């Protein structure tokens, strides 16, 4: 008998058919932006954050759920995570020019997001953000 582990299924998280599978319909009340002329209305989006790699050690919460302004960027997500969990690990992935180090990959609704200054949601709706921190020995 062999003591080898079974096949590595971690790639399914990134490349599996499940990523393209139909998603349940969102609650319209959660994704409908408030009218811009409503008193004190600031459009918000619901963001579901899945942390992978070393970032997954920040919390046992799966996924992390945030409500941020509709114009939120990856840097805003990072700032909100720092406020919630502390900045010890998260401050290490900041980059003064790019916003986030290249070793931290960010995906929004399954698509890679290369610019940390781009709004996460172009339509003001909810978004699923996946962040993975890949260290040098992992290819980062």
C-alpha cells in the first residue's frame, strides 16, 4: 500500500467548473442601489471575501462579508480587513506604486483584477472577491 495522499484538489478553487456554475439569485434588496437623491444615501455594495493561502490564517470566518461604498476598490477592501483583523499581515502586502504586491492575487467574480485602484463593482451591485497571498516558495 502506498502512503501517498490523494490528488490535490486545490486547483478546483481557481479553475474548476464550479466557478462558472449558476449562482443563486441575489436578494434584490441587497443589490439594489439607493437613489442618489435620497437623504443621506450613499450607495453601498455587499462584498463577499474569500481568503486563501497565508491570508486564510487571518480568520475562521468564511466568507468575510463587508458592506462598502459602491466605488470601493481593492485597497478599500484591504483597509476594511485591516480595521477588522489588524494590520500585522495585511500591511505586508501593500505596495506604494501598485497598491498591492504582485504576490497577492485578487479575483472579482472569478476574474483577475490587476489594478488595485479600479472599483470592484462597475454596476454598484454585490461582488465576490477572492484574495490569495502566494509566497516565494509557492511561486509568488
